[in-house]
């Protein structure tokens, strides 16, 4: 195992052990249950490894922290993009974990020389720092500011099952943008800053939104995270939930912002595609993809998707 000075990551003193033997295709069998291939001594025990995240382009090298039923991406590593892309192309497939790749020997050598054995931390971007920068105030009006004349729009908030043939109608019903079904679509929001640094409210739909969100994980991890938010009273409320397809699509912008994502810049870029409350019939889960500008369905497991919660303002 190699050692990384975790002062560079801001997670406390002491060495951080990198396990080169862990790869994305093994992590869920290692860590999702006590009957795993690796001996896990406690719920607090953590392992660390590098992997390539190819969910959004360009692909990026990340440092992952893993434990029993726990996963968190700690940092992005600014590795040479051509080296990362060659690694993805050479592997050809993802061993069942849709777009998460193991690093190759060339990348391993580069990481040792330029990250682990280097005193220069400039190639490490902590995810917490990146989210802070992403959530800078974009100049929204405050919640007590005078409102212009607004036409309210009530969106479907019930988590109904949705079949694929329903998607064009859902997209066009409120003129949502979708790169496949409605390229001329645009839904007009009016966001106000709630002043808590955590949320904004769309006065058109009367929906309060989380500005950040959940890191990538399974649907079970997402549901557990929402339960915890509600127990903690996130932003002063305990009725947070996943958005429906209609609600998620109401955020979709026709053009990518400066963060290269089709959202108002008040939202974090760290959730490029999110779970929605609607499940797909006959199976699977629906996602809103703010990077690609459409909706898609996939398994809600291994690792699933990102999350952003909302609540209806009454």
C-alpha cells in the first residue's frame, strides 16, 4: 500500500493507505455485507483506492473512500487527460459497474510520482472545496424581495410508474427541454435564494430545492440519505423527497452553463444525473441527466446515480 498525506485532502492527520488491489468491480462484494471477500473489522474501518469515473465527460480520476455500506469520493486528481482516455479505451468494458473503471499500470505510476510521492498538492481537488466553489451565490433575489408577475405551474408530485412511451408526453406537457423529444423546449423558473446557503425555491412551481446533493450511490443509499436529512431537519424541514420526473425536468436548461451542466448556476455541478421518484415499468429507475440533456432509465444499483432532494412549499 502507498501512503498519501491526507492534509492535502483536509480529512485529518496521519497517513492514508491506498489499496491498489481494490477495483470498482470488487467494491460492492467487499463492502456491502459482512459476508464479504475482505475481512472488515468494524463499521468505521475505511479503505481507499483510485478509479476512473466515466459517468460524465471528460473522464476523471477520483480517490474513493469505502467502508461497509459507505462510499464517498474524496477528491478529483488532475491526471493527463490523454492518459485517462487511453486507459478507458484499453479496458473496453466496465465489469458490470456501468462507467467506473480501474486504473492501469501507467496511471498508477503517474499517481505515485505526481500525487503520492510529491509535496505538490495542486493536482488534487477536494470534492468539498469544489462544491463550495460551485455553490457561490449567482445573484439570485432574496426570499423577501418583491416578486414580478409570475404564472404558477403545478407539477405532478406523485411517484407513479412510468413506461418509456410516456416520456414524450411528459416532456412536452410543460415545454420542458429534452435533446431527443423537445429541442426547442424551455421551462421558465423564477428562483429565489432562501438565505441558508443550502436551498433555493422556484416561485413558479412552489418547489424548494437542495442546491447541492448526494454523491453517487445505489437507490438504497439514496433512500437512507433522505431519511437522515429528514431526521436532521435539513434546512429546517423534514419532508424532503426525490423529485418526480416532471419536477426534475423543470430544472433542465436548453444550454449548458459555465459549469458545463444544463442547470441554473445556483445548483452544484456534482450531480450530473439524478434519481427521480418515478420508477420505470416494467423494471428499472428513471434518471434526469443534466449533462446530456435528457432522461434515461437504468438499474438503481451498483452504483446507481446521484441525488438532489426537493419539497413542496405550502
